[in-house]
């Protein structure tokens, strides 16, 4: 049984281990995320102390997935979503998005969710599309997100 909990600082080193190279770090954290990183730079760039940061943990309290939410353009924006490399392909990503979206929509009083995904991350794009996210043009000029795909889901239907 998986449960969503506030991210624990004690899991930072485990989370860091999921991104062993520049490419995996960029796909997850975006183009400005520093790599190689230190504990301090990772903590700073991931904004775990500033944003609502969540852990999806199993019955043994093992970190299985991580993600964040915050308000962006009136939506519940999901960010830095990741599943432990050894657990990918088991539906954990779907559970992560569902639980963080539910929590964020309720906390923010928003009626839709958004996220960014890099064009080469096909597995994530397929997951988000199955959850009702659709590609849209980002409504504001933003050089920092150039090359990223912006996706929106009005009150996502998670099929349950």
C-alpha cells in the first residue's frame, strides 16, 4: 500500500541517487538544475524547502516516488515528478500524479492542473495524456521553459 506524505529531509540522499548524470537530472529538474550537484545545491535547486514536496512511500516507509505542487497561472502545477528507477513501469507514476493533484487541487482551490515535460520524455508524456493532460501553448513568454511541453488537465479524471 502506497501513501502520500510530506517529503522527509532524510530521503534527500536517496532522491539524489535517482539522477546519476546530467541528462537524467535535466529531464527531471529542468535546464537550470545544476549537475554535478552537492547535497546543498540539490536541496536548493529542487526547492524542497520552499514548495509543497511529497513522497509516495510503501508500507516500510521506503521512498518510491517524489513530486511537488504549487500555484502557477491559477492552476495546480505539478513539478519534479519522479519514480524510483527500480520501481518504474508498475503504476507508481500514475498514483503519484493522482495523489499530488488531489492534494494540490484541494489546497489551492484550483480547478485544473498543469505541468511541463521535455519532448524526449515519451513515457511521461503518455502517462500524462492517459490522465487527461493535453498539450497547450504556454500562455506567457518564458525563455526558461523554451523546449518544454506545457500540458493542462481540467479537473483530471483519474478513473476511480
